[in-house]
C-alpha cells in the first residue's frame, strides 16, 4: 500500500513509487448497480480526457494504467505545488496560455479551480478531469474561466484583479476563439450577478 494523498468525497488518492492511484470510491447512497456504472464511466472518461490532453501537448500527468474493474487510474505523480499558494504574474501568463491550448483542442476541464492546477519547474499542469468533457462550446469554455477567476478571487483577494487580467490577456493572445469566449464570459458573469440579487 502506498501513502494516502487524499481521501475526497469521490475518490481516494494514494502515492507509491511516484505513481498516483486515483480510485473512485463507493457511494452507499446510490443503488449498487448504478453506482458501479457511474464509477466505471467517470474513470474511463477522466482517463480518456487526460490522454487526449497529453496528445495535444497540454501539461497533464501521463496515464499509466486504467483499471476499470477497480475504478482506478494510475498516473504520473506531478511533484510540484498547487498553484493556489504560489501564483504570481509569470505563472498567471503561463496558465492563460495553457488553458488556451486545452480549449483550442476541444477540452473542457469542468472544475478549473486552483486546487486542480499543479506547478512544477515553472510549468502548469492540470489534474482532476472527472467533470471534464470534449466540447467546443463557447459557453463551457467561458464557465471554465469563470470558475478559475472565482477561485483566484477566493485565494488572493488583493491581487486577484491583476492576476485575472493577466490570465485572460494571455488566453486572448493564444486562443483562436478567444474573442467569442471572453465576450461570453462577460455575459456569464452578468448572469451570475443578476442571480445573486
Ligand atoms: N497526478 C498527481 N500528481 C500530484 N498530485 C496529485 C495528482 N493527482 C492528484 N493529486 C493531489 O491530490 C489532490 C486531489 O486529487 P483530485 O483533484 O484528482 O481528486 P478529487 O477527489 O477531485 O479532489 P477534490 O475534491 O479536492 O477536487 C489534488 O488536489 C492534488 O493535491
Ligand atoms: Mg480536485
């Protein structure tokens, strides 16, 4: 048995010999048959998104093994730090570029918070594609960016405006569909504010 990295609501992560095993755990509130179908589906979906991202040269952990029977993915351990603690202007620029590459390859992350982004040797890596999908939807890309902006705002209230501006500026420089996505992001944020009232 390896060292437990994290026991979350959905998955147990263990580390052994530089390999991370992410195993989707049983949810007893779900009917057993449905539970096993869902865990199997999410396991293969996450693995295939990681593989597609890797093929597109997006920085992600390499998938080493998919074990559907045990609802587990074995992947490369990215030995770095979560970006939430260490983000600065240089990393913000790097992050915008890497998201542009992911989106331009039709990959939506689905949970783009700062705890799903690891920095290793100045490069940003995405993990946790369990809620991701293959899509070219402008709306979904805008929502990815909104989730990230909110996460940065929560972690770095004082520096957030500047960091978010740099991320989006870099996204704009690197993504082909940036104008559409950033316009939609403004709409998504307006809608959010309307709902809050
Ligand atoms: N390949 C990896 N390399 C290094 N650390 C990892 C890797 N995969 C996961 N981790 C660590 O384990 C944590 C949880 O992993 P992940 O986000 O995939 O699972 P999760 O169950 O969705 O967790 P959460 O609910 O926090 O999003 C990450 O925030 C990260 O610190
Ligand atoms: Mg996570």
